[in-house]
C-alpha cells in the first residue's frame, strides 16, 4: 500500500505550526491519514504541535460532518444539489431585499474566516453583492480594540506592532494566556520555549491576570488584577513612567505626546490602586523594572480587549511601549513585513461612518458590533433584519446573550449557513452549504503572517483529494455570487482561484518581483517547510498610513474616553465577576466532537476561590446555578485558588445540549454556555466591542 508524507501548516489556531502528515492509500483506493506529527524541519515551528492538530484526522473522518448541501424542512434535513441550493439562496435573499431593502439581509462571519484563505479571498465576491450595512463578525467579541487603536494611531487597522519575543529582556503580558491559546495577535509556535528562553537569558516574564493561568504559573511575577480594571493599572504604569522620569525618546515621528502626559496626570498609582486591586508601590516598581530593561514588551490581549475599556487598554499598551522607546525597536514591538502585505494593499479602514439602527453602535471597517445582532432582528421597523448568512461562525455560543440570539434566529424568514456542522447556530438555518474539510484544500496564511514574531511565508498543497461533488469554501462563494448576480441582472467581474491571487500578492509584495528574493507561488511550492524571511525589523516610520505620516499618540476619541473611565462604577463588595479561560485541547465552540480532545475528566467547570465558596456555603464539586442580568446556567463548581477572590472562571464554547445539534460526542459532554450569561448591553462603549470578562454574576446551590 502506498504511503506518502505531506507537509502542511496547521491553520486551526494562530500559531500556524508546520505538520508532517503521513497518508496511505487503502485497498479500496481511498486515502487515509496514518499519522500527524510536528514538522521538525519547519523553519518557524521547529516541530512544535498541540493536540488539536492530531484531531485534524478526526475532523476528516467525523460521521457528523456534513458533506453535501442540506435543506431544512421543518425538523428534517434533506440533501439537495449545489445548483438547486445556489438558486434557492439567490431567490430567497433577492425577494427579501426587494421587499424590505438591502439591510434586511445580515451577515455574520466567524473566526475560521480568517484562518481559511479561500474565505479570505472569496467570501466578499458574494457577500459584497448584498450591499448590506448589517455586517457582523467575531471581531467585535475579540480584537476590535486592537484594530481601532492601530487605525487611529498608525493609520491602518492591521498595522499592529508584534512582540519581538525572541529578543526581548522583559515581557509584560496582560489578559493573554499563550500557553493555552498558543498566542494571539502574536503568531508564535512553540511559545512556552520562547518565553522560557527570555528567562534563560536573564530576562523577566510578568503576567497580569485575575487567574493564575498556565502562563502566569511559569512567570517570574504574577499579579492578580480585578477583572475589567486593567485601564487603571496601565494608566498608573504610564503615569509613573512620566512622573519618575523613566521615559526614553523615540526615533519615530510622533504627534500628541505632550497632550497624553497632561491628560493622564491625575491617574497616579496611588489613585488607581484602589480600582485595580494592585498595591501602588507594586505598580510603581513594575514601571521601574519595565523601564530599566534594555528591551521590553508590553502586550495586552483578549482578556483586556473584551472589557469595558478595551480600546483604552490597547491604546495605553501602545503608549507604554512608545514612551519607553520600545515601539518599533528590536526586542520591543515591531511590525511585520509580510510576503503578502495586506497593509500595503488595502485602505486603512474607517470608523463610525454609520451606526446600528436600534442602539446607534458604530461601524468599524464596514462591520457593526455583534452585540447588536439580536436586537436588529427583534426590533420591528424599517431596516429590521429578516434574513441572515453565517459563514464559519457559531454566534449562539460565541456572542453575548446567546439565548436572545436563538430567539431572534427562530423568527427569521431565511437563514443560510456555510459550515460543515449542524450545531447550536446552524440548526436554525434553512440551508447549510458545507465546504471541504481542512486537509482537503491548499493553504496560504494571509492573516497570521501579518502578526507573526518572525517574517515567514509558506504555501501548502491539499493533503487529501477533494471528494467527488464537494466544493471548497471559495467555490461555494463563486457559485452563490453567480446565482445572485444572474437573478438580479448584476455584472460579475471574473475572479481568479485563491492560489493565483496569492501568486499576485507575493509578486507585488515586499519580497516579490522588485526585491532580491523574487517570491512567487512557484518559488514557495519548492519550500513546503516554509521560508524564513528573517527577524522583524524596525519599519514603522515607512509603513505609517496616517495623513501626517506621524504616530498619532493622542487620538481625540481616546482622550475623551478617559472621562468615561473616571466615572466608571466600582463593583460592590463581594460581587462576583465572571471571566473566561481557554484550554489547549479546545478551540472556541467547534472542536468538542472529537473523542481524543474531550476524553478524561471534564474541563468546563466553574472555578471559584475557596473563600467565595465558603462565604456561600458551597462545596467543591457541587452543582451550582450561575445567574446574570440576562440568564442562568447550571454547572459544576471546582474550588481553586488559581482565581482571585471575587472572580469565577468559565470557558466559553460549551453548551451543546440544545435540541437539534447533530454532534454526538459534543452532546455527550455538553457543558454550559458562558454566553448564556454574558450581557449584550455590556460594551466597550468606544468601539462597541463586547465585554466578555468582568460580567457580574451570582452563584447559588442548584
Ligand atoms: N464568553 C466568551 N465568549 C467568547 C470568547 C471568550 O473568550 N469568552 N472568545 C471570543 C472569540 S476570541 C472568538 S474569535 C469567537 C469565535 O466565535 P465564532 O467564530 O462565532 O465561533 P467558532 O466556535 O470559532 O465557530 C466556528 C464555526 O466555523 C465552522 N468551521 C470551521 N472551519 C471552517 C471552514 O474552514 N469553513 C467553514 N465554512 N466553516 C468552518 C465550525 O464548524 C463552527 O461552526 O468567540 C468569542 N466568544
Ligand atoms: N486552545 C485554544 N487556543 C485558542 C483558542 C481556543 O479557544 N482554544 N481560541 C483562539 C482565539 S479565537 C483567540 S482570540 C486566542 C485568544 O488568546 P489569548 O488572548 O491568549 O486568550 P485566553 O487564553 O483566553 O487568555 C485570556 C486571559 O485573560 C485573563 N483575563 C480575563 N479577564 C481579564 C481582565 O480583566 N484582565 C486581565 N489582565 N486578564 C483577564 C483570563 O484569565 C485568561 O488567562 O486564542 C486562540 N487560541
Ligand atoms: S498550536 Fe496546535 S492548533 Fe495551533 S497551529 Fe499549532 S498545532 Fe495547530
Ligand atoms: Mo478570537
């Protein structure tokens, strides 16, 4: 039987590890995966792998994964043909838009949309034709504050400085747990080794987190911070840097720094200490340690963007790096020079050109905050959403107040999902169009090379043949675009296959035709282990896209947000605040249907500090009810001094015991959904990003 070895990047998370996958042709001619290992020859990941990559074979073989278009008639699902499916979508969406206007059709794009390059290149080919302002995505339950900050300060939402983890002496992490998440907006395979290398060369790792996370556990210093109060801590750090003369000049053109100094003058460590729960002297010492390090990085991620002052936090992170001379400096934070350069080839974005109909939340880059999705469906009136297209997303489990969204989805006139599972969200669809599985399509990472800690590039062929009658995501969008254009008499520009677009992107990019390397698709095909394009280099001065070509240190919107911060209500004594957590065997909501990832004891308990349990007369292992303004769930509680008093921690993406979900393994160990508790009205009011961390809850015996 013929065996063969394939090299392929894993695109399940942001780390893009290189894999070595062995396949074997079976007697019946089919190809089976024999093994999945880390590719030791990968220029970037050097053999690193996590358990999710091994589960790629389970995705491939999962009997629950749907493989042909499915139409729902009542409670029943019926297989239908592709052409019939495309016609149905074109007819239903056109009819609804003709009767109720273009905004009556909404779009939600989930997380794998940025991991799967065919979705990056082609989803807009169809979705753009809908011309709806009701576009939503997972961005606003995640990293919107990063984009808005970069848009305002550097002129482009993707121009995000990345920690130079391999060369720094001091890494300060707030609200990130890369040991579980494998790094985010910091593509860094093998992050544990790289963090430990900082310590081995005499540097320091400091983690700020309401939970002693896996990353905090290996840090030199871990500080508990009250959920949602990082802006206070960051303001105090910045204030100390200014007050104690610990700043360094930047080589960059900067405008507005004096205004920043004045604006934050009142927020000193002594005043901020009560708000964040960290002693003033500890904050001051941290500022001194950070400034004393030759090369230092301040990095704030998911836990600080999904809170009430998420954008203020991300701005303060940038300013701290700037005033200590670490912005655009080796060992500090640096922007990439990716082979396919989305910063150079796209415009810088726009903010608040229009607002959502009901709550007036601002758009960013053409998308509205997803916390407004359900109310836009449920509130009658002109412009009400009556149809939805979801692409690679599961908003019922991923966005605040999932129960309200379920109610809204139930009332839609039509829903299309492009997805390969019948899950908590797609069970409401009238039609599900399933793309090929991960190993059946080729891959180039257009997104995460932009956020990588080294300049790297790779293209990989599909490992397995495309099954007869299957379509790739991009081909589904071409089919939808053609059917919709034909029905509406629209002219459709011809398109290229994703790989041809990548070839063009590479040739026009900074390492392309006009450079010494002359990268092209053909060149990359000869390097299946990826090509290393060298360490990140200072480049921000040349890459800035602000009109003045200077860093804008003091965007008006952010200075104004300081006033909102000053008035923030403080949590009541003994109030419990809910935060999330991730586990290396889990991936948002959709990888719980693989035995190898969920076996063993459940990992979705509510963690609670023993003092909080005792105060409520609760005990370890008991079933409890957790209530918030919007709903309640039942879960098992686990005593843990990992979480600080006043904080409970629950992972998101669980809650699979809903009727109609067709994922047998996930249903057998369903857990409860954290987003049945999170509140669509709790927002970072500046950006509209959801608050997922720091949600007030009560916990009582079930
Ligand atoms: N409480 C709480 N909520 C959270 C978070 C949290 O920390 N706490 N995290 C938030 C974050 S950071 C994110 S990014 C969101 C994620 O939120 P979503 O993106 O809405 O949810 P996912 O769980 O990633 O769902 C991915 C879906 O895509 C499908 N899929 C997988 N691969 C492909 C593919 O190649 N093509 C297509 N067409 N479909 C595919 C899967 O079957 C699944 O249905 O959740 C957010 N929600
Ligand atoms: N294994 C695994 N890997 C993943 C994912 C997954 O679901 N599973 N999801 C992927 C996605 S979509 C993303 S966006 C990334 C996210 O990657 P990260 O940003 O690293 O996210 P988390 O691992 O959730 O870590 C967030 C940390 O913030 C802490 N935190 C919560 N509230 C606060 C607060 O108020 N202040 C501070 N300082 N800390 C707080 C939490 O305790 C937690 O330790 O991970 C990606 N990688
Ligand atoms: S860390 Fe795991 S899931 Fe992420 S890219 Fe690497 S192998 Fe894949
Ligand atoms: Mo995310």
